[in-house]
C-alpha cells in the first residue's frame, strides 16, 4: 500500500526548519566529539563532583553500581566520557545496547524525529506507523508470522512463555540448558540457572535442565544431553510446554553450541510436541546471520523467538500456530517512540552495512580479536585461555578463571581505560559485547594491547 504524502506529520518532518535544526545539532555534536579521540585519565578537579554523584545515586537506587560509571552524556564511537572527566573504551556497551557506539549520529537523528513525534510512549492503545514498519521488518527477516513488542527482553521472554503455556495447556513444565540465563522476573528467575537470583522467591514454574554443548567433547556432550532429555521426557510425559534455547550461552560465559549438537535435541523435542523458544535477546545481530538460529541453520525448528538489547525495542516473534487468544498479551507501554525510531535506524544499518556473511563486519571483528588473543595466549598461556566466543560476543578466561581474580582484573582493566564485564562460573570469564557499528580495526589493537599489559601487571 502506498503511503500518504499529504499527512501533516510528513510536512512537519520535511519542514526546512527541522532539517536545518538537525544539521546544526549534528555539527555541534561532531565538533565536541572531536575532543574525544583516545583514553584519558580522570581530571583531579572533577573527582569530588563525580564521587558525590556516584554515592548519591547508589543511595537512591539502594545498592552499589558494578563500576563507578556515571556518564557525562557524550561519547565518540567506542569511547565514552565519564563525569570524572576520564575517557574509556566501552566494549560491553551497556550489556549490549549501544551497538552503534556512543553519540551515534544515526541515533541522534532518530531521537530528534522521535522528540517531535506526538507521543513519548507507544503501547496497547497507541501505536504509530513506525511500529508497524518495525514489525514488518522483523517478520520479513525472521520468517515468523507475528511480532509483539515489549519494553524489555525479560518481558519478551515472559510473553513467549505465555504463548507456549496457552498453546500446550495443560502442560506445565519447562526445559532449559544448564547455566542458562533467561532474566530476573519471578518466572524467568526460576529458569535462570543461578540460585541467588531466586533466593527467597517461591517457585512458580517447574524447570528441568539439560547439559549444554562441550566443544572439547562434542560427541560425548551431545550423547549426554540426549540421554538427559530423554529421561526428562519419559519421567514427565506430555507435561513439558517448551524448552528455552540459548544458541550461545551469554551470561554462562559466551559458549556457542553447534548445529550437530542442537539438531538431534530439536528432533526429539518436536517428536514430543515441545515448543522450541529461541532466546535471542543477546545473540540477535551478533553472529554471522541476523538470528543465531539462522546461523546454525535451524530455522525450521523454531516456534517462537525473542529479541532485545541492540534492537532497543524488544519483541516476541512467533508462528501462526501460537497466535494467542484475546486477552493473553497486552502492555500499557510496548516501547518509547525514541526506541522505535532507534531500532529502525539500527536494523537498517545492519541490513545495508555489510555486517553479515563470511566476509562481513561481524566476522572481521571476530577474526581480529581471535588473532590478537591467540598471540597473547601463545606468548603467555598462563595469562589467558580461549575459547574467544563468536561474532561480536567475545570472551576469554584469565588466570584459570578464578572468580575473585577475574572480577579484580575487570576492575583493573576499567581503571586502565577499557570496560568489560564478567560471565560464567568455574571458570569466570571476561566478556565483551562489541559495538560493531563503531569499532575500528586499530581500536581492537589498542584494546588488546591494554588487556595484555593489564594481565601482566595483575600477574605480578
């Protein structure tokens, strides 16, 4: 259907004054970004101010921040300025949301468009046409039939569970992989394989776990996973509504599975009538294909998929067989207009910017990090060990994965000017969610050089 060109809104967005304002704003941002070109230490006269803000916020939120990070409000790609005047490489990107980096011109422009839109939040009784465009884009790329937006990844997973439970009623149990992470709501904390996340919470869903893929023992780990899955299905026949799948265990340590591992498990699940939910909250847009299930060639098995993080707007995608009955899904806020506009810009950049495929930006980033980390490991095998992850989900194990030393190393690396995060237990690893739309090859070399130097210092 041809879009109308006579809407008042179209005239507003094309108004020369708006276009000129955008140009002036972008010129101002670009001029100030030029001052952010490399790592810089804190400024002495700003330390007290920054510490006061940090202490106040930690009191207001009722807990400490993992890093003493309070942003100033400007960055330049991978580099971000903090309120103490320091400048650091941000390679965890707010745990994956800043895919195009800090102060991205594309997102500033989309934010201006959102700011002059008629509504801040879109939702159940207010969806603008940009949400329809975004839903269309996601359905076309996922080959699913339906798309329901939500304001967070955990809500996307909650909605996926509701769809599966309603479709498979009266089945009431769930399956997941060991070391899974699904979120921290009441239901999802039952699935996340970390007891601390559900301490003091009564059980509201019943979850059984299957061992994940071990790349050092591929055939043995596949056979073991199949044996455990068969045991669960035999013990609770027709009682499993769904299995929640992470194709790459993110919080578990950045460990990819394999097509040969997943395929027999999925065949068994299909035979048993168990819904397969692809949790792509972290993997979406980070493997050599848009979805990890596409990367592993498992499209035909997926009933429901969830996305989030880099997409800004989170979503539950599902086939027509799981179309819900009236009343099951509804949200006052599905997302902000700013997030919807940003999502459209990010996805368009992904589709048109040569990110995917064997020669795409994602694989180039992976190969560059792998090459540099392999060189460090070859020189100093006691400092760092692989595997190094997949795509723009990069990780390594320092100091044999000791949890305290790894956490301390992450803090030392932060002080040296590089932001990372930890993941997994036994071993605990350092992980990065690389802003693929911002990082440059020479910055990978700078960052890995800082990592090596900091490892050596921490060893001593």
